[in-house]
């Protein structure tokens, strides 16, 4: 359970401490990739609380979701359609669903 939380905390601390600015042209890609990554972390926490956590599934899902969300945003930009909004919607719904389930599990314990 602690691996996703530790990774999230390390990422937040590094992000706040390192002087790194995302160019405006990459803002859509970064925001969608960040949302996908955060969804994977919350999904990992949920899986751990349910006793179903598998590190290989977590890592592969984290990388694949982040990569494909960025690719979807890029393809949408190339064809002139705001496809990144589909990823924002899908990952947003999953994120809040997983948060609700994590909350319920914690309250029941």
C-alpha cells in the first residue's frame, strides 16, 4: 500500500523543488498524462486495500495509461479535434470512482 503513496509524495516533492517549467505547447499532453498517472496511483491504492495489488500490473498500467493518454492528446491535436478531453473525462471519472471506493474501504475499517 505504501509504494504508490511514497511514489506520489516523492514526485510532488521533486516537482515543487526542481525549477522545471512545462512549455505551453506541451501543457495539454502533460495535464492528461498527469491525470492518467494520478488515476493509476489511486487505482493502486484501491487494489492494495482490496488485497488485489500486483506490482507488475501497477507499473505497466501506470506507464501505458500515461503514454496512451499523451498519444491520444497528440493525435487529436494533429487532426484538429480536442481528443484529450475524452481522456480527461475517462480518467476523471475513474479517479473519482476509485477515490470513493478507497474512502468507503477506509471508513469500514
